[in-house]
């Protein structure tokens, strides 16, 4: 009715250049009657979820910017941060004001991600909660790799511009010792698998033998024979060492040293960079390692299983934004 005020989303027949705060007049098709006057809030309106609580809160933050030139509410309504380039487009300012209580994270494309301190703490809490849940359902596991933790804790975090955000969150949690890292596994502080004195003594003999095998380490039965130990004892100890992050179990009874697994992960990354569309074929990996086809496929399937790569038909591709946690870092 005349004099009433409401939010509306306009769909135009042709592109229009507008910014938040621009004033417009809406007329009928013949331009003979004025329907309404309006103030632009969001030039980048979404096609879906127009009436969701999050959407209405974001529009309120834009309206606050239009009237006060305060960007703090905009960042508060961006749980995964707001690109500086987007803030420039929204404000029309080359150097938009940024609240002092916010973080600026450079991105790989030369942009920057702006994040409120509250959002930063909320994302850290989500990661810690996901780790706690993982330990509760898998107490015997040494931890979880970074890529899988991202999918569990922050499933809506986009790859690309948010890769830097996730890496920064993990680095900050590690530096603050809110989480720990054992090899490629992330875990809560104090979470570990303990060895008895006898197991520790045997492990000190087994680990050098596994490391010396490089990409073709001895099987559990061979280790048991060479070190005059029971096969089942060696097998159970190796599983404990895998839960500690001291070795990686590729297939049943075959364990790889951490440094050799790091080298294999780096080799896969190199092959992916050289391959068309980043697809690593088993034959190329076999030739690069000097192993047989069966072992090469077992190793590639191991990296699929831990979330470092994913299988696409007969090839293996690095997961977007993945980063192998090298053992000495």
C-alpha cells in the first residue's frame, strides 16, 4: 500500500551498475506511473534462500553500512570471512574501513580474507569439537588427517579462497597447543597410544628395518622372522605404532616409515602437477617408485583412504586444498 516499506528483490532484463546506498525509482513498463522509490542494499542478491534468517541478517548489516558506514556488522554476518575485493565492491571504497577487532588473511590469488574475531574463535571451536567427537568414536586411532578434519568440522568451507583460512586456523591451534600433530595425524593434546617397555625395545629394532626398506619395506612376518619375535606380537605392535603415527599401515601386515610415506605423498603431488588435469595414473606412479603395479595401486589406494587423494575412474587426484602434514613440521 502507499507509504509502506518492505524488502524486495528486483530481477532486471539487463545488467545495471549499482552499489549499496544508491537510490532508484521504479516505474511501470510505460514509465507513466511511479511504483516505488528504493535504496539499493545488495547488488549481488542470491537466487535462493531469500527469506532465510541469515539472509535477512546480512541485509540488515548492509543497511547499517548504508546509514553509518560501519563494516563491523557485515563481517559479523560472514561466518567464513569476506573477501576484501567483495568489500570494496559493496562499499565503493578503495580502502574500506575494517574493524580493529578483525583478522586479515592473505589469499593465494593476491586478495585478502577479512574475518571477525568472533568468527575466528567460532571456527576454531568447531574444529576442536570435531576432534573431540572423532576421539570419542575412535579412541584407538592416533588422530585424523587435516583434509578429513576439514570435511568433518567445516563442511561448508569452500575450496580456493578458504584454503588459507583453514590452514591458518590449524596453524594457530597448533601454536597455541590446543591441538597436537603426530606425523600426519592431528589430535587433541594428551591423546596418544602407550607402549610397554618390552614393546618400546622391540619397536626400536623394527622401525630402522622398516625405514631401510624405503618404498618396499619388509612384511610383518619377515620382521618377526628377522628379529626372532612372534608374528602376532609384531603385528599388534605395528598396529600400535600406526596409531601413534610412527608408521603408516598401507595394507594388512605392510607398514611404511613416516619419512617414506612423506616422500611418496610428495611424489604424488609432483606427478599431479605434471599430469593433464592433475590425474595420476598407476603406471606413472609405478615407474616413478620402481615398484610393481600391484604395490603401486595399494599405495595409491592408501592415500585415497586417508583423504589425501580421491579416485576418479582409473586415476587418482589430489583433493582440493589438501596439504600432507610432513612428519618433521
